[in-house]
C-alpha cells in the first residue's frame, strides 16, 4: 500500500501514522505540546525524537490491540502507558445489560470489548438506526468510564515540561481521543468553535488513509453484510460534537439551553474535573494555569 501524501498543519507530516495532528492549545501555553492520533503501529523512534514525544497514552482496550494486530507500542526513551478509556471489568461484574445504547459501550475487556465481534453487529445497527443518539451515548459513557484515564493524563500534564510532547491515541484518533482532548481544551478555555473544528478534522485525517481504515473493518462479517452503521461511526460531523458539548454544558451546569456558551462550558468542565474525574480544587487550578500559560 502506497504511503499517502502528508497533510498540512495542524497535521504532522507523518503519513504513516493515522490521523496525527497537534492539539490546538493556546499559543502562550506553558504546558507540554499535545499530539493526537489513531493507532501508532508505524510510529518510529526518530518520529518521537523529532517531535519530542516523551509520553504516550494508549487509550485502546486490550481487545482492540488483538483485533487490529497493534500491540502496546515500545519506543526507546518514551514512556508508553496503557490507559483504556473504558472499564476493563468483566461482563458479569457490571450492571449493564448490553442491550441499551449505553450498555453497548459500557463494558470493555479482553473478550467482550467495545468492538468485539459479538457486539459489533448491535453497535453497527444502533448507528444505522440512530447515529446522533449512538454518538451521544458513547461520548457520555467515555466521560464516565474514562475518568481515571482523564485524571492520569491531566496530572501528567501538570508535571511535564513545556519542551516535551504527550501523544494521545486510540484506533482512529476520533472518539476516545476526541473526548479526552475536548476536556483538556475546555480546561484551557479554548473556544467551543475551535474544539468542534478540531474534532471535524478527523474527516480529513481518516480519508487520507481510507483504504487502511476500511480494511480494518473487513475482518468483521457484520461490516461486510451491511457497512452502513460502521461508516456512520467513522464520521466526524461538526454538529455531532456541537451536540455533545451542549449535553455536557447542560449536565454539569444545570443549563436548560441548547445554545453553547463558552463561559458556561468552562465552568462546567471544572465541575466535571472535580466531581467526576476526582481532581482536587488545587489540581484543577494547576492544570488550567499550565494549559493557559499563566
């Protein structure tokens, strides 16, 4: 398979790495540089050195690694941490029934993970029937199920130097990575319009290697039978993330309006970081100060 032509900024000129780009932090930020991407099987040590990547958080499940033949990456001089954005509890240890939309995304372990063959048929059907509702269910589940990972990443940001980079990645670099990046950008008080635009860039990042993306789904018989739902899962429409941020605003600020208000969103993410993620007030202040360059 030919290596695609590199994309322009904010994408990094690493066409062998799926959907890799810089996170749009404030230019005055004193935080480490943040990079987001899909799977990094072909990321090299020279790539990491060039972009000063010192830490990598792998947000995938163990099952994802097995399914796509992409194990936890090992790179000399880089701290690679496995930090799944969904619970690794076994199915019989959770109250989820596996039938509701939230149940589809609420369990994640070696054999019953989010994209296991036993579950993808139901997930694809849910996205075909109700794309927006399925995205909202997934992203809400990630906010709750990924709270420990989000706490770990935020605390690492606090203690990482400005001249170092942290890479955050999952399979496509769109959903799990997107929710985590959105929390970080809200704490940095980046406008919601910028956050939505950053999410939408995954359309370009995935289309650059579309054959590679589609081939990863071909191992699933339910995709071959009817790809409609899976293709819907791969979209990154601005209105999807706008709806997610609106729901986030209503949930964590008791807001009744569906209109996005950045000041309200910035207050909401502080509530989320303290009450759900478990950061102390001092830690929230520290990460916000570092991200904003104060």
